[in-house]
């Protein structure tokens, strides 16, 4: 349930301004400005809610620079729910934001498109066609993208694979041990079908029947972050309906950026969603407690795999440990935590587009850590982080392959792209 302004103020008042969160905040670490710290942002939000401050451009700028990584929540002894404060103030921020009509229309179009499975599929096919049939090089050469202010967004697009069609049921191989439902996500469905197929491959080989409800849609995170809580709640309700009635052991998500909001449906929609939310589980965590491993054949991999902990997995789902356990199943693999894992990579949602400078500074830290740790591979459980880090590795000329942990495992079990 979205907090109303008196509730938001109550939440903000729980901050005792101790400052213990400050050293954990990536933007504060970079700017050393109180206004770019959690404590400073909470004070600003309080000022606006109490009517002492106007929601000025400066106010909006300090909130926009926040990554919503929620590292501050983990550090807070008063358990201030910073994430709900930030989400709760966003509609007010969006209403006060000055911006061109073109930008508003583009944002509306993007949010509408990701809200519809059909729209997503068309977008995926359209963008792949654009990349493959000469549109991309023409648009880049013509300067059109720069003129429309889309050059950065377009450059951030990964090479899109062919769009996959998902069956509604994937039977277990051998005897059936259990049944799970798979959440596809929106960006993952378009840009990282391989990870979804790898998850189905591993789950079915371990003896789990996998259900993929057709009517599922985007988790709503982009809409909530974009200051549209009504649209986010509507998407959440559509997902509740899509997964209703499935007697599954878990609703498995491969992208922690989707898993985190799905797991919070109970907090946003109330008791009607608590059963759904309780079943949501990150795929690595589910696989750690899954049965059937004794029969699985996993080929060794004599290489160092660095693990990047996405903020959504570490600070919200608290499930990062499962990734190390899962990758530890690969014989001879040397699995190490990427140094600096307590800091966001900068690839948070649309952050690289809205705050490119800070996003790049944070990614540079990751590139430096990767250079030093000598890894051949990088594992990350969130599609947004994977795309952002891949782009950074290419720009830095580092030949490190980025994969989802479940894709690593699936490949060592014989996965060649098809589930
Ligand atoms: S969410 Fe992250 S960037 Fe924002 S205030 Fe908290 S720690 Fe800082
Ligand atoms: S740690 Fe919690 S109580 Fe202390 S300043 Fe940060 S948000 Fe406020």
C-alpha cells in the first residue's frame, strides 16, 4: 500500500539523524555532500512534506542522484524504511519536475510498452530488426539520435538475441520432485532469454516441472520508480491473477531487480498479496535448497569466477550467499566475491541514462576491482547490472565474460541455449 503523506512524514520522523548510514551510501562516498546522503535526503523529504521547503530543482536533483540501492536501510539501527520513503515521495517529485513534453511522452510510451507482454514482444522484435537490418548504423551516422537526445539510451542497448516463445509448461526430466513457476520479467525477456532458458534447463533436469503463466507482466518497479504507483499496483494485481491457483513450491525469479519488488507485493498491496510474496524466491536461493543434485553431472571449470552482488539481491532479498553456494557446485571453479560488493555498480534501472556521470564513476570502481582480481568470468544475478557491466568491460577492453550464475551452472550441465 502506497504510504500517504502523513504516513511518509511519520516514517521520516523515525530517522534520529545518527549518521550511521552515511559511510554505506555510494553517492555520499563520492560527493561527501550531506544532501547526497540518506540522512540529508530524509531531512529534505521531511522539509517538503512539512511545507518548509519547496520541491525545487535542487531538491529533485538530490533525490534523482539517489540510486535506490537501499544500502542505507541495511545500516540503519532505527530501521527507517528509506525505500518506501523514496517511492512515496516520487509522485510529488514527478509532478514538480520541469521537463519537455517530448521527454514526458517518451517516458509514458516506455512505461506503457513494458506493461504489456505484446508490447514487449513487439519492442524486442522491432529493436532487433533495427540493430540487424541497417537502421542502427544509419541512425548513428545521421546524427538523428543526438538530435532527439536518444544517443546515450541507444548506445546502452545490448545486441538483442532472437525473441523466444515460452511454453506454459516444461515437464520435469525423469521423476517429478516438485513444481515451480517462473517469472519472466520485462527487460530479461527481451535482452536475456538465455538466462531464463538456463533456469528452466537446470530446474527440469533436477526434477522440477516449470510453469510459465502467459498472462504475467512487468513487476511494476519501473512504474513505481517513475512516480506512477497506481500503474505499478495495477501490474502487481495482474501478476497476482496470472499466478493465482498454481500450487507451486516457489515463484522463481532470475533477475533480482524483479524479485525484490515481487517479494514486496505484500507490503505494497496488503494481505491479498502476502501469499504470492511469500512464495517469491531468487532462482539461486531456490536451487540451493532444491533436491536432485546427487544425480546431476556438472563439468569442471578451472577458472576464477568473480561474483558481483546486485543491490536488490544483497540489500532487499538478502540472498547473495546462495550464489556462492550454487557456483561452488562447479568442480575446480574458484569463486570469489568482487571487492567492493557493498557498493552499487551504477546500473540501477534507468540510472545510467538519467545520471550518467555518477553511474560511470561507480562502474569505474567495478572495472578497477575486476582488473585486480584476475577473474575470467563475472557472475551477476540481475539483468540490468549485467548489461551495464558488460558495456563497461567492452569499453575498458577487458575480455571478461558476464553471465548469470544459473547460466554458468546450466552450461556445465550441458545447456547449449535450448531448454
Ligand atoms: S538508497 Fe543508496 S544512494 Fe540512496 S541514500 Fe540510500 S544508500 Fe544512498
Ligand atoms: S542510520 Fe537511520 S536513523 Fe541514522 S541517519 Fe541514517 S536513516 Fe537516519
